[in-house]
C-alpha cells in the first residue's frame, strides 16, 4: 500500500503497548516491579526513548512525524523475558494503559505494540485479553493496527481485536523499525482511504522448533520466500508469519500466519490450502535436530575462531535466568580460551570486597542438572557500572542497556567470566566491549540464546554452533509437559492432512 496524499485532516493516533515474552516453564513469576524497573514510559518520554531506536516504536514515530498525524503517546511497558506475569501485575498494567488512554481521548486510531507471547496467571492469552479490552474501550469504529514479535503465539482474540498485526520478518530481529514503519503506513492508509481490511488467523499443524527459526537459513528462508510468492499470487493480500514461542503452555502455542486482505476480497481458503500443503511437505525440516552437546563441542577444534557457542537451554531472550554454568564447566576441562557472561548478583557483590589481581575463592551460577554453583579460584580483572549503548540494528531494537553492577574475573583455568547483576540477553557486542573485553582474544564465546545473539556476534565470530543444553529453554519442545497446547500438532503428534 502506498501512502495516500492530499488529505489535510489531522489524525490523532494513540501509541501504546505492553510487551513481554512469558516462559510458563520458569518457576519464578514476572512482577509489576520488573516492568516498573525496566521500561515504563508515558507521554513524551515514550517518544524520546524510541524516536531514534531500531525498534517498531521508532519506525512508527518516524512515519507519523512525516505525515499529518498528531501522535498521542499513551503508555509502553516492557521487561526482560521471564516467567508468567502475576495477576496483580497484569491488572495494574491494563489499568494504567486504559486510564492513560481515557485522559488522552478522543483519538482516531490506535497503534499497538504487543509481543504476542505474554501469559498472565489469570489470563493465559494476556495479549488477546488486553487487546480485547482496548477494543471494547475504543469501540468498533476506531482502527487498531500494530506489530508483533515473530515469537508470538497468535490467538483468535489478538486477531479479532485488531485490523492488522505485522510480525517482524527477521530472526534475529533486525527489521523492527522497518516493521513499525510498515504497520504505521497501513494504519494511515485505513484512515485516509476509509478502507476496511480483513484479518484472518491460520494456525499451522506444525510448530517450528526454536532451532530452525533463523530466517537467513533454511527451512525458514524458503518459507518466507514461499509466503512472498503467495502475496504475488493473491493481490492486495499480506501474508505474515508468526514463528511461535514454544516455552508457553497455551492453546495458541505454535506457528501461525496472519492473512491480511486489504480490501476484504481475498480467497482465504485457497491460501490456507497452499499453506497446509507446504507445512505438511516440509514438517521434518522444521523439527529440532537433537544433536548432543558432545557432538557440538567436538566441532570446536577444527572451526575458525572465535566460535560463538549458543547455550540454547539458558536462552535469556526466551525467559531463562542466564546463570547456567553447564557449558563453562565443559570448556574448563579443555584448552579453549573461553568467555562467558553470567547473571550472578551475589558473586558481583562478593567481588566488590576484592582487590584487583588478588586470587580468591568465588562461587557463581547454577548447573542446570545438579543445581550447584560453580566454584573457582578467581582473579578480579575489573569492575564496571554495567551500562552500555548499541548504535546498530540488533535483536530487540533497544539503544541503551543496563546489566547492573558488573565484575569481570578470570577462573583458575584461565577463562574469563563477565558477572552481571541484572538479567541481560546477549543482544549487543557492547555488553563485553564496554568492559574492555576484545572478542578476538577468545577461542569460544558462550552466548545465552539460540538465534538472537547472532546479530551481535556474527561480525566477530566466523563459526556459530548451537548447543542443545538442558534448561527451561531447551531446544527440543517435545521434552516439555504441556497441558494446554492444541492437538494434533507436529512434532508431538504426526499430522498428514
Ligand atoms: Zn522474538
């Protein structure tokens, strides 16, 4: 859709969002304080925080700034992926959002930023719930359009409450700003053409494993090419992929597609038949590879260094703590010079009492099988405030980061451990360079993720290996005990039709 011109009407567009990826297998809850201590923005502070960010809000602000729109920044809350959101936190988030919106009325439209995989204790389909509450609050006539993270588990409520939702098309997510622009243009075209798009949700019988969700590699690269070919075949239709988030035990868990008909004349059934045939034909390629950690580690000696070793079972961006010493303990028994970042607030506090270059006994982290901390004779290399900035498009689209008080130590075996006191996904190389660490000094860099860290590290790591480690984000989804997922769903059940 092109941006219509010639209209002089000024549209008031509300901008708001609640953004969380909730792992229901994580024992600890995500609380109201987690949001309030992370990103809790209202009014112009929202615009200032994201105007120049590689984030969907930045893209939307850019488009609205260029056109006849009066932006009404309402409320945006986000925190690091983690456990299920408490009922209290959800109630407070929704109340804040609707109260702020009430004081900003009237508006002509609403730009929304859900993640699509939020789960609250009292509302498993949390995004569907708040988007429905928003729809009820605004009434049927106000267009609601927004973005999604492709790790969304899209529900009928989410699709029903909105005119169109656009997931990013890359993983690692480096097109968030562009996705915000795309959604903002679509919303403007609805207002200016008075058009009536129709959105339809199609839930795939195949759930794509987290291991296979890198969009620059097959099978996903071919899948995205296939849906672009569908858009050519069915004019005025956008076909959007939500890869899905396996770590949420909800009925909508799995891969889904949003079919957005710009004029309501799309033959949805025909597209759905093509999608069904495609997913069934390629289902095996979307499953986890189930390689053992040992098989992966055996590839390190012959691989160009440094190797980026991805700890899939302790994926911070998927809700894990980021404190697993599983791979560090394996690498300590090798000669590979290794770097790891670990969430370890108590160890950071212990380091505050130490003098540089003086050896001391330090315990940190947690082995996912023994639940024991790792203890080593350590040497303190430096202490930092843990704040750093990212200037390039990276997964998550954020510009500023705070990993809390930070200490860098050397283990008895000579490996380097960056200990930080706030949970931090490895989305920016500045996490280590801001502490004076040169990635080229290492044979192996362990990063707590599956695909997201690739954007940050691929320029300095010629080899990328996924390690199938244990934890609440382990790669093989068939190892989780789901109570609420839909059936039949491959790879849990076989599907043929
Ligand atoms: Zn994502």
